[in-house]
C-alpha cells in the first residue's frame, strides 16, 4: 500500500513535470492586422514596380524600333541636304561664300550631334555602329568644309575626303544589308 501511494503520486507528478516545460515556452501570437496590411502594401508596391519596369522596357524597345526604322532614310536625307548645301555655297558669289560655308559647317556639326544622340538610342542594336559612323562622317565634313571655305583646290585636296568616302560606303552598305525591324 505504501508503494501504491507513491505510484499514484508519481503518476500525477510525472506528467505535470513533463508538461511544465511546455507551459514556460514563449507564447506565439497570431499576426496582427497591421503586419498583414504592411505585407499587402509591400506586395502591391512590388507588383506596381514590376509592371512599371515592364512598361518602361517596352517603351525603350519601341523607341529603338522606331529609330532603327528611320535610320537609313535619315542618313539619306542628311546626305542629300549636305550635297545641296555644298553645291549652293560653291555656286554663290565669292564675297557671300564665307557666310554660306559657316552656315553649312554649323549644320554639319548639328547633324553629327543628332546622329550621336541617335546612336545612344540605338545601343545594342545592329544600327549602333552605322549611327556612330554617320556621326563621324558629319563631324569630319565640318572640318572638310573649313578647307572648302579657303578655296576650291583646298576643298578638293582635303585629307578628310578619303575617310568620309569610306564612312559613307560603310553606312550605305549597312543600310542595304541590315533588316529594318
């Protein structure tokens, strides 16, 4: 009987002792409404940022496609205008030519700048290199025009001519072989 009393006490105390460790663990509370709201806001902002990034990328790709589509016609138009401007200056009376050459020189610099800006838009496309070559062509033509301003012989013998012809041939060849996208 003596052992029965201890066995009954042991049977009561053992589970109480074992469960007392569980009772002392930190209580985990369910997430609060504020935490859930913050998580929803964060998710909404992330989705909005992803959507805006996709829209921005699509706009950049559309801009590149339009610039690539227009590149060769822009190049040809620039060559026609340059030819017309140069012929116009050469046919003017000698006293008016310096002003004409200055204007054509400035126009050529502006074309070079325009093609430089266009090349930034056309980066990572097949039209990047031709747009850089077109810019170089027009910047070289500006320095060539300063030789033309002096006299006809200097104009014909200017060292820029060979490089300009090479650049023109390269851009023209690219415009004939590159697909317009």
